[in-house]
C-alpha cells in the first residue's frame, strides 16, 4: 500500500500542475474520453473513469452548480445525462439556478481534461475514486440529502464501516476533553465500531490516535483538503497510520488546499458517513456544534457527553429541543444501544433508494 507520506510526495508535482484547475468549483460533463485525453492520461485512468463517471465529475466543474443536487439527480433513472440536458427532476430554486448555470458552462472537452488531470494525480498517489453511481458508495452517506457526488479514498473503506460513530470536538481541547475523547474512541473501537473524525488538532487527533492503539480497530479521517493534502501538517504522520489500517476520505478535488469553506462541507460528510456523532467538548461557536446540528438534520443521533451538557448552554438547549435525536452520554453503552448492525443499515438504505426510484 502507498502511505499518506508517499501520497504527498507523488502528488507534489501534480499539485502544482493542477493548481489552476482546483480554483474552479464548477465545470460540466458528457460521453467519450477521446484520443487526446487517452494520450495525455493513459489507458488506466480512461478505463477507470467510465463515460458516466467522467460526466458526473465534469458536471461538478460547472461554476456555481450545486454538488448535492448533482449527486441526487445522478441517482435518478437515466443517470447524469438528463441533468446535463437541463432535465432536472427536482423543483425549486436550486433546480432553476442549475438550469441557468448549465447554459453558461465552459466547453465539455476543457472540463473533462481538468477532471482527468485531477484524477490522474489522485490515482498516481494510490487513491481510489468512489461516486454515487457506484455500489460501494458508503451506505450511511448515501441517504443524507446533501451527499457529495464523489469521494476519493486512500486506504480502504469496508462494509463493516457502516457501523460507525463520529467522535468530534474543539481544536482547543482541555486535558479532560482529550482524556474523554481517547476513552470514548478506544471503548467504541474495542466493541468493533469504526470511529470517524476530521483529522483536526485537539479532540479529533485524540480520537484517531486512541483507535490506532486497539489491535484490528478501524478509524476513518474525513479531510478538509483534497486527498493529496495534509492539514494540519503536524498530523501528516497520523494520516499515514490511518491510511494503513483504515481510510482517509476527501470529497474535494484531489489537489484542493485547505480553504475556509471546505470545513463546513467536511462536517457534512463526517456526520453523513456515520450513524451518529459524539460531541466531547465544544463551545457555542465550534465546528463540532455545527456537526451536531447537521447530524440532527441528517436524521442521525447526536450524543452529548454529560460534562458538555453541564458546561454548555447550547448543549442543554439541544437536549431540550430535539428530544430523542439527542442523547446524553455517561458511558459508551449509552452510544452502543442506538447503533444499527451493518445488515440493518444496508436494508434501510435499500428501502430509501427504492422509494427514491419510485418517486422519480
């Protein structure tokens, strides 16, 4: 396996050559790859990126397009094609705006070449692309309304990761918070639960690190950069270790650097890919509080440790307002009783997908 350190090294030149690509959060799609693209990027990338997958990613390069709308529409009958023709099943403002931006999209060939340049950088570093068109797209993530259309993975996601919990909190953690994060993550890992976090300093680092001390346990880091990045740089070695025994996941273009607007989107995936979110320590302005709100919106369970509820008014308000969606946690068993088995998650996802198809 190629480690995260090797990923950074092999992706360094790709980062510079594709830097002009990643500034454009939009661009568009279509069909064949063409002789020019095959010559530039080789048969391997061309074969992996089927026409439909290439079209999906190219759609995400349309400036101003809603990625979550692209992800939802791509799963409808007919796939990406109808979307690109302006045939959008959804109603409302997002659909209207999407039709408008489609008319302003840059040439298809240009957008495809940008996608393939990014994709080549990722695959050269050992990362793998997973899209909403693929059967191995994470089950928990597929059922949220604002799912990403694609993710890149370094390491390996496993079906058992559907039984997962996010452990998150502030970057400016207290010694007590660090201790609680380590203990919670370790106990979950010992019970066969995959622990998800965001690779940030503080609580995230403590959670990832604790899981790595448990033999055979798994942790998934959801990144605020592209799959070639490492942020914060102090966690590059930690990222190496996670990629070896678990997975790094990024929903951005592979060469994307850390940017302010990436981190709220990172929180969406950290919530979405898990069955629930444990908040260890967080102020009223923390990104962890944002993730708690997102988890509620996703229909997930939010677990607030007892000390947090005692110290933070926002946590007490969440308990009072959101009823059964928010649980106060005293022990790890308070989390375990809410978790579904992998089979239950797969069944629930199948039901929701069938309902979506019936309504399409």
